[in-house]
């Protein structure tokens, strides 16, 4: 039986029409890196929870939008034109429900921020404005330049075990980042400026990994990314096997 991995979509407006979208590269990484069938989860709030019964894993993707600070008592929004309330209303309960079930969760870029907020953590709204921090945004150039390697990270724990290294290069395309990690999340990687780049949840019933960079970009060409998606796929297969037996 094929693995089914859910990917929450964003709510946007294109040509004056509301649409639900997510970059195709996440689906490609699920098919080629995980060995699963991706399904898009529309941003419809709690109604999306019904899809969990049909999934073997949850991949929470990146997005140009930011989690609204009302979800973590962050005060006024410093990016008022970059919010997606429909996505917030969908991903935050999805993440909590998936983790409660023991379903594998891989959270990328905005996803790691949603993971942290869903479990009670807080965010930095403008990392590049803090003294001593790098500008982690993508900057100008082609997509290959934007998504190319930008800085090393120092890794520990589950992430280091998966990748087989305690230091490797990652890309960087984010303006926000984790401030206070949520209870239960363990920081597993930092950028040279101290920005949190990865978290895991050792006490969870299943695989939970959050990454601040984009391993899905050219995932098949980067050994660390290949290992990450393979590990997620293995966790999804274990979940599928145990869930089907329990059913």
C-alpha cells in the first residue's frame, strides 16, 4: 500500500480569485524522496482533521506568509501584509492532532515555526533586525542562487544521526525564526549567529522533526536532504504498518 503524506496548502488570491496552493517541489520530494503519494490539504480549519485517518505522515511546508503573533502572544504584527489566517487555523490543530496520534511530522521553514507555535513556543518576527544576527532572507538572484547553500549549521541529536554529520551547509530563506522553544521540543541545530535551525521532540510517540531551511530544494542532489526524506519515509512506513495493524 502506498504511503499517503498530507501537505497543508496556503490560501492566496490569484487573478482576483481565491486559490489554495503549495509549491510543487514538496510533492516531488514526497514522491521521490519519501516514496509516498502527496495529497494537498486545503486550509479549511478544523474540518481538515478528518483527513488524518487517511494519512501516514504530515509534511508542513514553507510559505512566504508568517504565523500571526496572536497565536503566541507576540503582540502587534510586524509583518501585517504577510499573514494567512486560513492556514494558521488549519496547520496548528493539524500538527497537534498528528503528534498526539504518533503520526510522523516533518516541518519545513514556516512549518518549523508553526510546529513551535502549535506546541506553545514563540517566534522572532524580524530576525535580521536583532543585533548580531544574520539576514536569513533569500535575497536577490535566480531561484538557484536564492536556494543555494548559505551558511553552515551545527547539528546534534536525531538530526545529526540522520544526516551522519554534526556540521553541514544549508540554504536560508526566512525572515522569522523560533524564539522560545515549545515545551517538549529540543533544539538540534543552530546557525553561526545562534538562530535555531532544527528541533525534534524526543518525548513524542512518533517522528517529529522541524527544519528552518529548505531540504526539498533539489533534495535528490544533496546527501543531507536525501537522508532526511528517507528517514521521514521510514517513519511513515512504520506508522502505516502499526496503524493498519491496530485498525
